[in-house]
């Protein structure tokens, strides 16, 4: 059995939160596409979204 590792890219300043338009630091990959969240909305929606996400790419450690 081989594992496939998804290649993720660093979220850029141009990547914006789908909820409020702030800079996105979390990408939730769903079967239908990606959702981008700022740190606040990622925490607020994590439980619901993470349970259906194929991947949860949290880059909030980059927040200064």
C-alpha cells in the first residue's frame, strides 16, 4: 500500500477568508472544492467543517 501526500502551497496575502474577506490562514479541502478561512472563522467553524474535510491545512502559525 502506498500513501499519497497532497502537496500544499503556502496561503498568500491575496488568499481571502470566504466568510469575512480577511487574510486566509486555513484551507479546508472538501470533495466539492476548497474553503478558505481566517484564524477566527477557522476556529469558529472547525468542528463542523473538519468532520467533512478531506484535508485541513492550518497555517495559523504564520500569524504575526
